C-alpha cells in the first residue's frame, strides 16, 4: 500500500533549501550554538523557518519576533510547534512592534539576527553585558546602524554586502520574481512587448535580462551615464527617458528612489501600458497623483487581483499593479524571491552567526560585510550540491 502524506508549503520550502539542510546536519554534530540564545527579528514566513530550524539544530535556543507587517500566522503556529518561542504577531502598529523588540531583548539573547536594524538600534540605547554580537540582513539596516558603531561596539556582519547576496538575490532572483509577477498578475504574454526598465542596478539588470529572455524588446533608463553605457553594451536599447516611456507596453521601476514616474508623465504613456514597481518603497510610481490627475476620467479595480486601471479622458488606459507596492511581494499568491536565492542568503546568515558564536570576532567587525572566507565556503558548498 502506498503511504501518502499531505505536507505544507513550509515543508516544501524546507525540503527545497538543500544547503541549509546540509548545514543543519553539520550543526547537529558540531553544536556551534550550544547553551546560547539567538534572538531574531526577521520576516516570519516559510523561508525563514528553514533558517531558524538550522540554528536550532546547532543547539540554539531561539526567541523570534517578526518585522512590521510581514508576519504570517501559519509560520508562527508552525514555529511554536517546533518549540521556538515567538513574541507578538502580525502588526502594522509601530508601537506594538517596538514592544515586541523590547520583550525579546528583555531575555538578553547572546546573539541577535536583525533585519532592518530594529534590534541593534535598540541595543545602542540599552546595551546588555551578555550580548556577543550578530548579523544584519539588509542594506537599509546597514545604513541605519553604521552611525551607531560606537554605541553597539560588538561584531555585526551585514549579509546584504556579500557579493553572493547581490548577484544571487538582487540580480537573479528579483528579476525572475518581477517577471513572474507580471505574468501572475496579468496572465498576459511578454512576447514582442516593449518593456522599459528604470534603474540598471543589480535588480534592474536581472529584470531587463528576464524580459529579454522572454522575447520582449527591452529598453533601459538609468540616470547614471556609466550604468547606461553598461546597459547599451549589454545589448539593451537606451533611449532618452521620454521616448522610453512613450514606446513602452510595460514599465518596471527598480531604482530605490521616489517619483521615477509621476503624473507629469501621463501625456507620454501609451494606451494599455502596465506599470510595475519592484523597488523597496511604494513611491517610485506616484500612483496617488496619477489617480487624481486632471486627465483622469475614472479608475477601475479588478477584484482581489491587485490591478487598477486608470481611464484617461482621451480614451487611453493605464494599468497599475499592486498600487505601486513591490509587485513580487503583493497580489495573488505572492511568493517573493526564489527558494534557492534565500537558501544561499540564509546559509550566509547561519555561517555568520556561527562565526559570531565562536567569539573569534571583535568590535572592529561592527557593521561590516560577510568575511570573504565565509563567502567562499558557502559558494563552494552550493556548487558541490548543484553542479
Ligand atoms: N522586490 C524585491 O524583492 C527587492 C529585493 C532587493 C532589493 N529591492 C529594491 O530594489 C531597488 C533597487 O535595488 P538595487 O539593488 O538594484 O539598487 P542599485 O543601487 O544597485 O541600483 C539602482 C539604480 O537605479 C538608478 N537610478 C536612480 N535614480 C534613477 C532615476 N531617477 N531614473 C533612472 N534610474 C535611476 C541608479 O543609478 C542605479 O543604477 C531598491 O529599492 C531595493 O531595496 C527589491
């Protein structure tokens, strides 16, 4: 008789994180976190579970809280069944979130895993003796914590500053996931479509490449002439901004800066254009101003699909995905970046936390990139598994 089990998405993601699984097997033997508590403030979603279970396998006691507005209740429930203490839950209330951060720090964890700098910024105000240091996942957290180095005075390794994170997640995974989001939201094809990508940084490079590989004609606009030259030499057309907007069937913004497309551009937009933002903040496309511009006749929304259509008085239609929020984390069934890219990023996390736990780092390593030897170790391990 065949035995069949109904497993969850969390199980699928855990199964897919092959590098973390291998790391967990090693940690079960080496116990790098034996007797230590790790406090974490990172998105509580299925991919994070794979990281936390790896740390637990290494002997850590874990106390976890989420980031603002991204905690998934199923993930919290799952973590609790695994004996992981979770403080708080999904909230958009900043005061409540800060309460969770304080409650976590009240437990004096020896090591912290931070995402956006909430934990270490608070540590700068209320240090405690047992803390050995930790990690910060993001660029925004790094920027926030850099001026606090003196007050923190402990090793803090910044995962986003690893070249692996830059190319595996920002370049390849964001590009794929924005491309997937366009199809997921719209169910429209990419073939022969004219796509304009604003921003040719790590995320823009991947986005431009994915649409090009899907038979779109891709243009790139970047304010930096050196980067624009790079796009040109990579084979993308690089028309001037107005022409790039005028010709586009699809416009993607991934710059990290506000007001990339504004109501002043309404006159340039092609009938039926689809506007997508992949940048962190929902201000790259000024959706609020576009909706109330004098040229607008009415605005339609399509159910739960996250598509809004602005009907202009001259008959043109402008479609906007997820109200200008990061499209790959919004709309129907948003899955975010690929499991493999997170497997790599979170293995960097696990190895950096192991290094902090070893006590071999000092305060000179406060808010610095991942050590080169950890990058090399993680890259070699991934290649061994996937070549
Ligand atoms: N959606 C996701 O899952 C995800 C993941 C990682 C990063 N991000 C976000 O994507 C954004 C871009 O990240 P990145 O790593 O590619 O940044 P980056 O700094 O490498 O690249 C940004 C590019 O935008 C260009 N730019 C700036 N202003 C511009 C303008 N007015 N017009 C045209 N180009 C302009 C810059 O010259 C630069 O080349 C950030 O907001 C980042 O937080 C999103």
